[in-house]
C-alpha cells in the first residue's frame, strides 16, 4: 500500500501508477479531457508566476472535488483520494515543468547569484562560524544530508522536490537528536537545527535552489504543505535567506576577513591568483612574464569536484525528457521498506558495496588530476 507520509519514496510509484490506471478507465474520460484542455490552455498563455500559481492551485482544488464525487473514488478511502490528488499534481506539473520552472529572468539571475555565493563561501566556512556547538559537529555524517538535498534537480513534481528537502532535514534532525542523547543533553531545537541546515545547504550547493523553492511554494498543493513538511520547508526558506544576505557579521567573522576570504575563493575557483602582500595580480604580471603566469594559472585551476559533477549530471537529467530511463537498472530505487524481503538484503548489500567502491574511486581519480 502506498505510504503518503512526506518521507516516503520521493517517486511514490504506487500512487503514480494507480492514478494512471484509473485515468485509463472509460468512466474517467471526462477527467482526461479536462486535464488535457487545461495543459494546452495553460501552455498557450504568457508566463506570469503569480497568475500561473493561482490557476494551477484552483485547477487542483476543482479536480479533487470532482474526484471525491466520482464513482471511481466516491467509495474509496481518504488515502485513495489523497493518492489521486498526488497523482494529478505529478502528472500536471511534469507536463508543465518546462513552462513554469525558472521561467522568470529575475529567478534565473538569483539562482546564479546564490549558486556562486555558496561556491565561494563553502571554500572557507566552518561549523564554528555558524556557532554550531562541538557536540553537534559531525561533518562526515552531514554528507548524507547533502546528498539528499542534491537530488532535488532530478525530479520535476513539487512533491518529489519537497521530499528531497524533507529527507535532508530529517537526517540532520536525527543526527542532532542522537548527539544530544549520547552527551546527555536536552533535545536540540530550532537554534541548533537551522545553523546545521545552513551549513549543509552551503556545502551541497544544489543548482537552481532559489527556483526550486519558488516552484514548491507555487505548485505544491497548498492543502498538503502543512505540519512537519511546512516546518522543514520554512527552515529551508530561512536558510536560503540567510545565505543570500550572508556577510562577515552573520558568521561571526570580521568583515575585512570575510571579504578577503571571498576574494581568495574567487581566485581559487576562477583560476586567478592574487598576491595580497603586494597587491599584484596575475593579470599585471602577464606583461612581465607571460610564460611564468600561464604556469601559475594552470597550477591554481580547480578540477571539478565529485559534487560539481553530480550537480551537473542532475541538471542534465532534468533537461532530458528521457532522463529517468537512466535509473532503469536500479530496481530498488522505487521501493519502500515494506516492499522488501529478506532475500533482497544480499542484493542490496552487494549494490551498496559496488556503489561505494565506484564513488571512492571516482573521488580519488579526481584528486590525482
């Protein structure tokens, strides 16, 4: 049975397939026509984020009311009705994704600005800069939270993107709680959670984070963005705002030191080397010794990290209409805990070991370049 909790499988396969199967029933022909008409009509109007959001939300509400009164669902459970709403959202937003995601130039610019800032800040920020207590510092375990957040660009449906955020937050929350228990301290609250989320977000640096958050706000069904999901999503919005406005004061650092660190990070990332003791840049020294300068630039150019490659690949998957086909060789990706049997454990363990070996080998190979 489909688990409709927010931390269930982000692809929600049973919900999705149940919705498609019911839409194939002859009695659902009216719904099919309404959905197709809405998609065509919506796609033929000029993009306007606020109007688009209101239009989609109203269509969701009208359709769900119609589902409730239709024989296909009228005798069903609330869970089945909820699954129908989830299936509708996934179908509609997958079709409309190219039209509504990052459709405004201001959003695109903000994405680029935020991604660049996180790329720079992650070169020098440390947990203590965000006043994260030593008790809760666990960067190796935070990697799992980063990986969950970096999955956000693989998906197109708002729910699927939201689950990536919720999974990231849940990992952090569990780690903080376990740390408090191990050290016999009071359970951590928002003051402990948010700084870690900010740090994890900076380190993960998923592309188009701003647009992803706006997309969830605008197109996740309002009736479902409540409770724990709303709480963690609000924290992610707070993390984005903090990073956007981050300066030296915000991270307990002298402003001059902060600016110097940002400039140094720019030099590292963009292949520019600046001698702060003399104020002389590579650009100035080219006229004096071009051969030496080329060698210096080459030495400081940064190879792409594993995270950079992952982010690039995730963006490519989103743009590729057949991108999800890449996952066809991973049979357990769409499974939930209740779907597995004891006989699956050996396959999962072998797959895990193979994945770890490939990942570590890739990381080492990049370090050697």
